[in-house]
C-alpha cells in the first residue's frame, strides 16, 4: 500500500510551521486527499490547546531542548481528543435516531389502535322456496313444507314440519321421510318423534339428483303415507 508523501505534514500545517510554498502545496494536496483532510481535522484543536498553556509553567516541566520533542505527543493527544468528540457525536446521533424511531413506532401503533373497527356485513343466506306437501288421505294432523336444492352428489331437502295440537290427542308418533327415485327405488332420508304441538325443521340429503327424484313422502312408523310432494 503506497503511503501519502504528505502524511507527516498535518501537524506542521496546523501549527503554521510550513514554509509558504510548502503550505500552498499542502493545501492543494488536501483538495484530493481525504486521509490528510481527516488528519488535519483531528488535530485542528491543537493551536487552541497550546494557547491555553502558560509558558512559564511549562518551563517547570520541560527543558528547552525537549520541548520540540513533545510536539508529537501533543499531536497524539489532540488526535485522541478529536476521536472522542467524534465518537460522542456519533452516539448522540444514534440515540436521537433511535428515539425518533421509537416515537414513530408508537405513533403508528396508536393510529392503528385508534382506527375505528371495520364493520363486516354478513352475506345473507339464500332463501329456499318451500312448497307445501299435500295430504294423501283426507285431513291429517300433520302439515309440512319442503324445498329442494340440487348438489353434485344428489339433492338436499329442506323441510319444516308441525304436528297439529288437537283435543284429546297427546300421543307421540314416529315419522319417516322417504325419497322415491326412478324404477321404484326408495331411500329413507329422515326420521323423528313428534307429539301434538311440536314444530321442527330439518335438512336431509338423498343420492337421487334433481333429475332422478320423483317424489317425497312423509310416513308414520307403521308405513302409512301421510303427506306427499311430487318433485316432477
């Protein structure tokens, strides 16, 4: 690594000890040498420090021949002081930047927590049109409505059913919901116990698709059909 030929002139330049021609050459050199500029900046306080010394007091500790030899030591002291000042300045800058970042973080957090809550409107569930099941034999104490929804695996059946309250009737009955498909095929898709005054809703599924489902029947436990709905 090539060493700068002006590397040792910083102290003499700061103390004004360079000849005019050398001083002019050194100043031209400073314009293109960052290392020398840093060196001059580190000991720029040296003249002020030397100005504070009492020559009479200094003579008590330094003999005249040795005074010149002390100049490098003073230069080193000035450089160390300059480094300490720079280090302290960097620490102050870092602390200031950290404090600003913390304030910004808390400001952002506060803004986030104070933001009014977003209201989410639930998507309404599509309403399925229900059709009444018809009595199979005269008047029966049961009424029901059904709705059909086609699915990839068959048909979903939605049903609302009620057992009418009648004087003198308190007995509970078991009811079954049966789906009829093509070629006389059947499938029981629901069963429940109901007493007079009961109301219920249920959802069941049959493997018959909407093109295959022919009929829905509500039967009592003994197999007697009570209500029916023709799907087609």
